[in-house]
C-alpha cells in the first residue's frame, strides 16, 4: 500500500513538472502575419457551420450527434445547437463573452457542460488571443506558433503538413489539456472556400477525457462578404 | 357521342368516385375512424424530406430519407442525405447506425433513449392511436389535421406541439411538424407512400 502511495506521489510530482516542448529557432525567421503556421484553419467572418459529431466518451461509449455553429470571428461570439441525427435539439447555447443556455435536455442540461462546449468551440474556431507569440520549430523540425495566453495557459499551433494543423492547449503548469487536429481532406463544392477545416478531431485529456470527431457537412457564409475576403477579425 | 349515353355508361365510375371521396372525408373524421382505417394497413413505405427551421439558420437544414413501417411495431427511419444513418425499432429494441466512411457503426449512447420514446410514439400514430398517449392531449381538426399538445410541463419545455397533417388518401400521413418553439420546428413531408406492400423478414435487419 505504501509503495503504491509513493508511486502516486512520484507520478504526481512528475506530471506537475511537465514542460512545454522546446522551441527551436526557425531557419527563416518571419512575422506572425506572414507565417502560415500562425494563420491556422480558422473561419474568418460570419459562418453557419453544420457538422456531424462522433463523440467517444469515457467507458468506450460512442455517440453520434449533429452540431450547428453560427459564429463571428470579429465578435468572437458563437451560438451552438446540438441535435440528434433526426434533428431534435438537445442543447442550444450562446457565447458572447459569457454563456447563455437557451435550451438543454438531459444529460446536456448543466452549466459545466455548456462552459466546456463553448471553451472547445473557442479553441477550435477562434484564433488565440495571446499576450505574446513566438515562432519556431519543434525538435522534429515541424513549424510551431506558440501563444502565451493572459491566464497563463499556452496554445501551440503546429503545422505538420499542408492543410493540417494541430492545436495543443497546455495549462499554466504545462500539462497538455486539449489536442485539436484540423484538416482539409476534400475540395468539395460548398466547402473549404475560405480554408475551413472539413475534419476536426478534438481530444480532451484527463480522467474524464473524451474525443469529438467533427465532419463538416455544410458551411454557409453569412453576414458581409468583405469580412471574409479581408480576413477581418 | 351522346352525352346522356356517356353519363349512363360512366355512372358506376362516378359512384365509385363519390364513395371514395366520402371514405376519404370519413377516415379522418373521428378517432374511431382513424383506428379502423389504420387497422387495414400492414406496411407503409415512403420517402421523406425533412426541413429543420431555426431562427439562427441562414437557410433551413434539409435532409432526405426513407421510411418503412410494418404493423404492429417495426419501424425503420433512414436518412440518406446529408448524413447517412438509420434508426430501427424492431422486436422491442431501438438501434441506430451511422455511416462512417462506408461502414455502419452502432450508436450506443444514452441519447438513444429519447429517440426510443419518439419512434414508439410514431408507431402508435401509424396504428391510428393518436389519442392514447397520456403525455399529449390530441385534437382532431379540419384539414384534416391532428394537433398534439403536451400535458406535462417537463415535456412542454421540449415540445410545444406536434401537428400531423393527414392525407385525403386513407391511412396516409402527409406531414408531421414538431414545434420546439414558434421559430424552431422540424417538418417531415412524406412522399411516394406505398401501403400494404409485402415485406420479407430481413426488411428490418441491418447489414453492417
């Protein structure tokens, strides 16, 4: 029993001492604006996005839902509606600096869930608001754009290959909390007109971790066109 | 052609037409009429178009699919576009499968429980039993249309009302509109309805 406790303490110490992957100087230094890695796969302007969601939950349960997200990159606001595949709304909430739940059916009817959904939406769809951005490459020479957030968390935007970005969210203690893979797979009509990812995989790490796989069904531009062309945020 | 001869020769057809029209008017005049007509139906096959309307939508979400029912309680609700999935109620079990890159994967979450309630409700309607669920009060209106309103507050928070438009063709439902609120509703319009076509035993089994 003592040895298990000791093992847990050592493991805890080890985890609390986690560190960010080291950032190496890139061969060709460039500005954040001209660095492709720092641009990410973020929808610019106002969009209505419709996804299928495959949710892999603790206990090896897999569920399927659809998600409708209406977002504005300029306002950094989003309304999220989660539906069954048959179109019944089980969750409807809005984020515009704070979370407002319009409708929620069990088991989606708690504020922590709504907060979590909106945090995931911000991580997936909005460029990080960073105090400081540094660029470089990881040890495997993959370009990375590191964002130091006001709350001490860190977001690494990694660009392992063309049309594929990986977002890693680290807590202030440098333990990784979320990994998001965003990619463009197919050049289908109505999709990817402005670099919107058509496949997104979010993995939440931890004891109650989960994985969400979002496949883009439809992306409809809404609002003024200039906000998308000029990349206004 | 002699117009009197024409009329005389065709009066049996006219009579059949009038009787059919009366049947059509009659089948949806009362709960008893609905039940009796539904009892003559053993299977229903139809296509459907589903429109999801919500205030935030730039345009409604449109889905297409097929619908299969065998009395008393087997039902297959299949979406072909834009997301391929199929919900099956057969031998008391509800299962949902989703197409993932060409492979059907079973959905095993608790979210399915609410759909089980919905499909059971639909099979009740297809058996002509619109007024037997105590969770709803049902009113038969001219149209013919059935308006179902939740009787319990908890359910009323989820569904404001359900409107079922009946076809003039006996035993056929034309559309179902489920209002979650005044500006958020789902409308299913049924097309190419075929009644009493023979189905084999494998009709409700899913080949993965």
